[in-house]
């Protein structure tokens, strides 16, 4: 530890202003504050500070995403081997999934953090940690079939145009990870939806194979199937090899879908951890689920087709609903910031997600659109909450002066 | 039956180094100072020269705006020097004290039988007017204003704060006299805030005041919280506040005719060898309180006041006028903490549930923790939402108000309730802020700006 500290101290002048590598000053500072708690002490106001900082907060979200990531890796392998009809065993399945998923994580972090480092240097500020979370969420909300270069382009787009242009972490209006996804969704629709992008068929160093070899294979997600089957009497959702899908399978998540979004169990594990540690707002999570249940129940009551008759607990488990509720609707920067506003914001996120999903077959992924839409409205909701506080105060003064 | 106000939001910070309930006397010092920077917004004018002889109670500084507001010598002696800083800013008037304090004799009287104007001028002449502060702006009260109420802070929930029951013991008659004097200064009521448990008996037995019990964690003792719950300040209204620890000064003035500023000061903090109460007067040289009683082998920060909103002083500095507490903290500049942001930090206090403190406190409610003055993170934009709300028990949206203050939007500040707050109300928000934003400074600047814009003196 001491020698590392000394090494950093020795390197510092090179990266400080006037040093040879001063252009990398922000990067150096980023690594230094990562390794050692900075010595800055409070200059004004309180003399003591809580130990929590934004590094820790962001890292806790990344920790909470790990179960979904690990399960996503396993599920990617599982779907693959299911499609090719091979029983590969747990470790090989997971290993294959790792090979398939890791490149997405790496590309997302490399591109995003690269841009963040440059932006920090241009602005002469410390590197902000916000992308640590976005960079982990991006791979988890993508289908496994999307080419890596597209991910790179989309990540660059949203980090620059959705975040940095507005001023960086804390100032963005839209959720960065979802903006990446929406960019891909509308720019490269064939790689983001349909029946062929959810199960990866590739051969990595001799593991796996690129050909479907079993009969009755369908690569459609349960929601994709629901849209097709809407006009039939009842939904018969299946997994990739045509076996019927039970509720518990949906909950567990062994079905095709975006990499980290399928398993409600894994998502809940991380999500409840976030709620318990107070990093994510439980109000938003609860109200998202409530809003979804409310809308689904309304549909159930007036159902005219099989899709509308789908019960809310299945809606909760399918698509990106649970993932969105725990990890993206709760993004404090883009969600409503007032406590009362959070209830309203969350409720409408859930409500609109089901509405989009059921009414518009072209967008089975209603969660993405509903969160982005509510991101735009979050400030409006806050405005009215704040206004009511202002009005109360103004009224109080009026009453007083009338006396 | 006193009104009870229950407060849920807040945070009681438990630090090592609570003062033991024993009285010690400060080691002898000949140096005392009157420090105008203790009084925010004051334009001081020195009325003594070096070498002048002063008695305890003789004016040393007056306010240029309101010459009737005087600041007096706490001890008798000779003016040693007038210390000025940059741009000739007056920093201290240092007085070399006599061995035995000689008091300026002032008339005694029963405030209940006096006219309001007599009470006022008696307090002003004795230099005790600065004990009264005003809302809005949290500055020394304007003598011409007509406050709608006066709030007396009757306890303190700040970290390691002095115990009022211990400090005020045996001063019942002085306290009652002072409260009687306060009732003369307002046409409204005099409110006295008390804790739910462990209130000073001298205060609990007080007459002629409206008692309010504030039950809850810090900042329950902040007068702003009481004001906000009882009768919030609207634009154009004025409320005065006073700390109950200053009441004995006013009481002694009317009862004995002298300005005796002797008080018990709690010497607290993790780096004090023997934290206890010391009998001394405001303006005393810090070295008299601290020398030999602190862990000097590490860099230290001396705070006159509590760790949340006290002011930083050096060893050669002086105790602040309003302060009944000194906190000594580890500066922390010598600590190399590797990967600190991800560590469990079992021995540190945190309100954040990513640390174990909240859990530990549930099982060991009396546990106290270490602290140093490091910010422990970089300054960021506001990211987490709803953090401030958790420790801000008033009907005000703190985050919104801070944003208005940061962009200096006067209209928004007014609409969001800036007149109801003092910088100290944001101390806890500042403490827990993940983005490490300097909130008290922001609020202070906003209040100053507003005061200037409104032309309020």
C-alpha cells in the first residue's frame, strides 16, 4: 500500500498541469481517487462528512446488477444449447454464455468510459462515475444478436448526445442506457426485434455451433409470441423448443429475451439489495409494479383478445418490466425527484409499459418507451409537486395579511 | 400541558468524545478577544485604542449601522492589540485580562416592572443584544424591528452538544429574569423549546413562556423546526431567536447589574484526551482550553461550536461568542485509505445503509464512532434524490430550495421558503450529501444576497 502510494506521488507531477502528460490529468486523478481516498478536507460548513460518495453509490448499483448479468450469461448459453439440442452441462453452458456476453460488456464500457474520460479532461473536472452503471445496464438490455459495432455506435451516441451535451452525470434528461437501446431499436430494427435475435447461434473456439439442429425451434420471445397469438382463444407461450412455458419458468427466466432481463429472480435479488441499502427508491419500484398491475387488470376486465387477457403477474415477469422497474425507472437523475412525484412517476411508467405492450404489437418492449416518455414528464410532475408547496406558502401569507 | 411536536426525519450523529459531566476550570490565560466575525453581517467599528483600560462590560466594538448594538469586553484588562486582516478587515480586539475581573456596574431592575424600551436599552448597553438573532437571515436582531415571536432554544441535539440540564443547573432565577425581559421585547409570545427527555429543570419550570416539546432526532433542537411547525415565517415577518445558554447573561445583568459572561463550555470530540465541561468566558484563547488536553501527534482541527456548523479556529484563536462547545477532530490529511469507497468502514458513522452503521446502531444504540474532517469523496452534481428530505423535518423542499440558491433565483428562493431557514438547518443535508455540495455556504450566500436586495438592515 505504502509503495503504491509513493509510486502515485512520484507520478503525480507528470500528470499535473505543466507536466508531460497533463493531458491525461483527469484520468490519473480518476485512478488516484479510485485507489486512495483523497485528502481533501471540508472547507466550509460541516466539518465532518458521511462516508458515502458517488463512487460507492454507483458501485452498489453495479453490484446489484451482477446476479442479472450472471444469470444472463447462463441463460444465453442455455438457450443456445437448447436450440442446437445439446445437453452441455452447467459449466460449459455458462462458459459459452460468458464468451457470448462479455464482449458486449467490454465494448460498452470501453466506448462509454473512453468518452467520459475525454469529456472530463475537456471540462477539467473529475471523472464522473455515472457511466459505471449505464455501461453495465447497456449489455443487459440488448438482445444477444446485435452486432458489437452497433453497440459501440449507439453507446457513443447516447453518452455524447444524451448525457455530455446536457452537462454530464446529473444533468441528463433521459436515461442513458435506455437511450442507447432506443437508438438501436429505431436505427437497426432488424437486429433489435423479430424472432432471430434472441438466441445466439455462434461457434466460439469450437464451443457451440452456428446451426439449429432441432425441429420446432422458435426464437421468438414470449411477448413476441403473445402478439402473434393475440387473436386466438388463449395464449400458448412456449420456450424455444416448443414446450409450454409455466409462470415459474417465466419467473426464473429460462426463456429468450434481452440478456439480463429474463430472470425476475435474479433481478429481484439485486433490486431488493438496492432497496435495502437505500440506493434505489422503493417508492418508484412499488408504484411501477402497481401501475403495471392496474393497467393489466383494466385490460383483463375489458379483454377482447387473448393478449389483453394476460394476467398482471405474467406481465410483470415478461419482457423488461421487472428490470426496468428496479434498475432504470429508479435512476435518480432522470426520475421524478420529489417524494410525492415518485409515486406518480412510477405508476405511469408501469401503466404505460403495459399499455404500449398490449396496444401496439410493433413495440412489445413497452417498458423502454414508457420509461423514456416518463423521463420527459418527470420534470413536469415535479413542477406540480413543487408548485403545490409554493402555493401553500403563498396562501398562508395571504391569509395572514388578510387578518 | 406543553405542546408536543414529534419529528421523525433527522439524524443523530454519534461521535466519540462526549463531554463527561464534570466541571473543570480553564487554565489561566491573560488573553481574551472580541471577534466581530462571530457576528455575521456586522460592520464593526472599534471604539477603543491599544493600551486603553476596559472593564468587563465596557464597549469595545459597535455596529456602524446600529450604534446602539455594542460588543463589550468579557473581562477587565488592557486592550493589547487590534488585529486586522486583508483589506484592513477587523479580526480581533485582543484584551490582556487582569488577574481578578472587575465589572462595570450597571443598574439592576426587575424587567417585569420596566418599560419595553428600558429593557431593550439595558440589554444593548450591556452588550448582550447580539445574543438575539433574527429570522429571516440569521443575523443579529435589528433593534427597530417588531418580532412576531421570540423562540428560545432550550436544548441541543447536535453531535456531542452540551447538556443544557447540566450547564444551566442552579441558575433558575437568572433564567426566569431573562425570560421575563424577553417577554417585554415582543408583542407576541416567547416560545421555549424543550426535549422530550432530560430537559433542564430550570427551563422546564420557567414561567411566562409557551413551552414546546420537540421530540425527535437532530435537528429537532433547531429553532427553525419549531418555528416551521408552530407558526412559519412569511415574507415581511420577523422572528427573534436566542439560545437558552445565553439567558443567564441577561438574567445576571438585571439581577446583579454586571455583565458576567461566565459559562460552561463542553470540550468534546474524538481527539480530546479528557472531554469535560470548562468554566470560562466567550473570547477566551483556545490554548487555555486545549493545551495539553488533545492528541497532538496527528493533524487536528479545532472547531468553536459543534462539528456540523461550528467555525474553524486555530490553537491561537479564540472561543466564539455564541459557542458553548469546542470540538476537536482529526484533520485526516495524513490518512492513506486504500479503496476506502468500497470498504465496510465499521468504525465510521454513516447514515447510509451501504454501511453497517445503521444496523450496528439498532443493536448498540449507545455506540459512538470515529470521524475526521475529510470530505471522503469528490464534488458532483446533484445525483441522488430525496436524500435531504430524510433529514429536513420542515414543510420545505430542501433540494429545490438549494437549486434556487445555487442559481441565485431570488423569486424562487422566496417562494420555496428561504425566509424560514438558517444555514444550520442544512448542516445535516450537507453531512449526508453524496455529491458533497457545500450547502451551508450556499444558503448563507443566498441569505446575504436576499438581504442586500431587500435593503433589509
